[in-house]
C-alpha cells in the first residue's frame, strides 16, 4: 500500500489549469443511457477543484450514444401503420444504419429532383450518427447543467470542428472565448460538433479524429498544466487488462510498448488512441507538463490525482498512468518514483511467493496423514474432472493456440501446446492407472541390522514441496499433479507462458477436484501455479520451504536454476533420446512396434526417439524396422557403420 505520495504525483497538485476528458464508456452505460452515478461523481470532483481555485476545462463524449435512444424512440413514433406491419425488426428501420429513405411527399417540398431518395450504406451511417449527435447534445448538456447547478457552478457548451483549429481567426476567437469563460468562473464543456463533422474516422491528415485527440489538442491550445483522460480501465497496462498477470503501469516511459486489448463497445477511441493522445498532449513545446489516464468508474479518481490536498482512499497502489514531457524534471522524478514502486512490488512478490510455498507445504503435511484410499479418491476425482470439464479446457487452449498463431510460434511448439479430446481421455486414463497402483508410501525398500536391537530401514516417504518448471505442454500439469498427489507431495508449478490460459484452466479444474475428492480435507493450495518470473526467482530463495526443484527445459535453464538456488536441483544435461536394440531381442514384431511407437506416437514431445542404436548382431531385423519407419513418414539418416 502506498503510504506516502511520490514526488512526481505530488507535483500535479500545484496545477493551475486542468483539462478533464470523460469518455463515452464513462459517461454512458452499455444501453446508451447516461450513468448518473459516474457523472455525478465527476461533477462533484470538478466542483471541488473549481472551489479550490483551479481552472477546469472539460471535454465530454456521450452525445451520440444518448442521441441514439432519442432517434430510436422518435423513429418508432413516426412510423406509419404500414411500415410497422411490414417490419420484422423495428430497430433496423429506426437505427438508420442501412439505406435511409427520404419521403417524397415532404411537406417542405425538399424534393427538387436531386437524387436524395437513397444514400449509400457508409453515408447513411454517417448521416444517422450526425443526427444522433445533434439530438444527444441537448440531452447531455441539460444533464450537465442540472448537475453543476446543484453545485452552484455555471457551465457553457463549446462545439468544435477540425476547421476551428486550422483557421487562425477561428482559433484566436476560440482561445479568447475559453479565457473569458474561465475568468468569470464558468466551466467550458467541449465536444466535437459531430452534426457537422459527421463522426469522421481517423485519417493521417486529421487534426483530431476522436475526443481523446481533441482533449490533447485542447490541453495544448488552451495552456493547461494537466490533462486527465477518464476511461473504463484503471490506466495503461503492460498487456490487455483481461489477461492473467496484466500489470498497471504507474508511469509510461518514452518508446514503451504495451499490449492493446479490444476497444469498448461505445466511442471511437480505445487505449491506443489514449496513449497517442497523452503523448501528444505532453510532447515538447506544450505547456501541458503531465497527462494521467485514469478509471472513470473509480468515483474518487480525479480527486486522488488533482486535488490540492493529498487524498488517500485506503486502496493500494498509485491511481492511473502518468505521462510526462520528455526530458522534463517531472519525467526524471517519475522515472525515479517508478523504480521505487518496482522495488516495493518486488518485496510484495516475495511475500506472495512465500505464502504460496508455505500453504502448499501445510496442505502436503495433511495429505501425508490420509490413507491410501483417500488419496485414490482424490486422483479419481481429478481424472473425472478432466473429462467432465473438457469443453472449458479446450476453449482455454484455443486462446493459447490463437495467440501462438498470431505470434508466429514454431509449429513443433504449437503441436505440444495443443489439447484434444483424445489427449484429455488419455490423461484421465493415465491418472486412473496411477490411482490403481499400490501405495508408494511406507514401503520398506531395505532393512539392515547394524547391531543387536539396532535396525536400519530404508522406507519410502514424501519429499515435501516440489517446484517443477515445465515446457509449454499443458498436458504435463495433470501428469505431474497426479504423481505428486499419489506420493503425498506439495507442488509449485511454472508452465510455459505460451500455455498460460490452458494452465490456468487446468489448475482450476484440478483444484476443484482435489477439494471435492478429499471431502474438504485438502484445499487447492496444495498445488500452486506460479505465473511470473519474479515469483520463480523468489521461490528459488525459499530453501527453508521448498525441498526439490525439477526444471524441465533447456540446458541454459537448468544451469541458471542451479546457479541461483541452494535448494537441491534434479536437472539434466544435454543429450538426445536413444532406443537401443540388444542382440538378446529375439522378437522382431515386438521390437518394430516399440520403435515405431517411440518415434511416431507423439513426435513433438521432448522424449520422442531421436537415435536408434542397433547391436551388430541384430541386422536381420534392421531392414523391416527401417521400412516401417519410412512407411510412417520418418526420414532415416544412417551413421558411418550403418
């Protein structure tokens, strides 16, 4: 939790003039109706800033969304009975997004012979959006007027088009108007005049193409110190916010790249447009020194960033993402603050890692006290769950496969990544086979009498807590989990990032099955899923909790693990997978079946046969084996003596 405000954020509270932009996703609900809760909170916070002596300019979206409801309603009211009777979908007739017809019997006599009877689909949509904007502007400003009146504050509407910024005379008059309004305590509420600009989409020549870029342009043109962009997420994340492990960036550095998710349902902007707008607002030559991308759903977000007094709502972390002018003192301070936050986060990750490891150890100790039949019941429950939840698992796996295709992942890795009905059925069968085995615990492997009455026995016991790092094969997780549960061990699992969604889904299914199969005696904490490299590094320091690390990967990975932990490591060296046929092998059919299976059953697996070694006395079966391999699509390369 942030107990002290970083200097770069504290500097924002000395702002003299701030521009606040409220996006469509903030102003309106999904159905296009205004969100009174969020609008009320915005107006209340703006009023507080205004009373503290800060000059506030607003840029507000939402008019088009509000206007759609009005157009839809009026369209239905003006339909003739014949149109109603012939319509199968009222919304299609009143949305105006398809062909728009102008009645030829217009009482105003507008039919002058021009071709106005129909418009193209694209022009029709623009015309409809323009009409919606015109109708919605009145409703939106009426709402703002009512809310600000409750605060004893006056507001004024300012509608702009691209031409107002291109024309010097227009821009001079506009700047004068804004200055005069602010000088007498009136809050200007700016919006693009969509009734004229027809909601044009972005082009390279546009001065602005959405209200994000409009807000940035206004912040620069009207000498604002701070620009605040309110959106439907908490700020800028290092990847789409819905993805597992997505991290909020408190500061956006120059030339930083992030993953961008889908746009919201309403509005023309998106996170990409907000990042571009924020960078433009604070670019060199602008008086605007800072821009913050914030969540409009947080009813205290504006207050937390721009209020004259530091406001701490008790929630952890800094709010929003800060952009600062490149090369400025504010940017230098923000970079330093960001490094301090990263260090704090590292401490937090270390604590999370220890909690995960100790929870797994505690549950493993309980598992060790259960009978063999209890552990069998857990394994049967896991096997059943994999089959029962196969649709969920395959859906999650498809996300990973789609991402792999987008990223251009190697085909062999994609094959390892893919789950199928057959693989899940094989996994379930394999887990049941493990459950049917004799109890591996408490088995006396050896016994020796050292002296009279002194016996030394070698008995199988659980190892404790295992940390296993495995490659991008999601089907490895159920196999590893089953072996650990059967032998009474706790697990810390780190799978490949390519299988993140699959691993998360499988981990949940196994966790649910463990709790169900044990009747609540064991919790899902016995198997922890490690999702970040930072957690892996911290886990390697927990030699007092973790008993064995098993890395399955490259030689470089194994070497890194060995060099960075005091925990025993069960690693491996470089090598290839050999199958050796000794001269004692006297069943040609069986030998052939084993070799074909070793190579072709799962060729992309890391333990598929790579080298076939034949004893010199087995030449009589060599040719049949090689022919079978070639028939199975395997290319055979002979050694010097072959």
